[in-house]
């Protein structure tokens, strides 16, 4: 299973509560790639292009990442659940 374990926000936006301000996400468990930070745009394309592989946020209830766009900006967010804040934003931040 591919898991998102931490995030990096855009410089100066570390306190933001918007998934649009996530710059990159640390992924573990990719079969042909090393664990590491990947841009939100590349993760968006991966999620959109691979129907049988999914990425899960490493926080209960382990929601899947969903590809989304805001105008021309590609990003990902976690599947909606009973938490008010997106689970991606609850992951530890690395600077």
C-alpha cells in the first residue's frame, strides 16, 4: 500500500489550512520509485492515471487521495470523511 506520511507547505504558508498550499507529499511504498517527497502535481497525475493503485493518508481512517484542480492548479486532497479538516493537513510538516 502506498502511504502519504508527511507534507511540505509552500514557503511562508506553513500555517495555512488549505491543501492548495501543499508543495509536496512524502510517499512510501511505491513499487518502482524510492520513498521521498513528490510534487502535488505529479501525485495528482499518478492518482488520476492509475485506477487500480491508490495512495492513502497515513492517519486513521486512512482515506484515499483524490485528484482535484483549481483553475489550472493540480493538487490532491483526501477523500471526505467525518473530520472537518482534510487529513493531509494533519500529517507532520517538514520544512
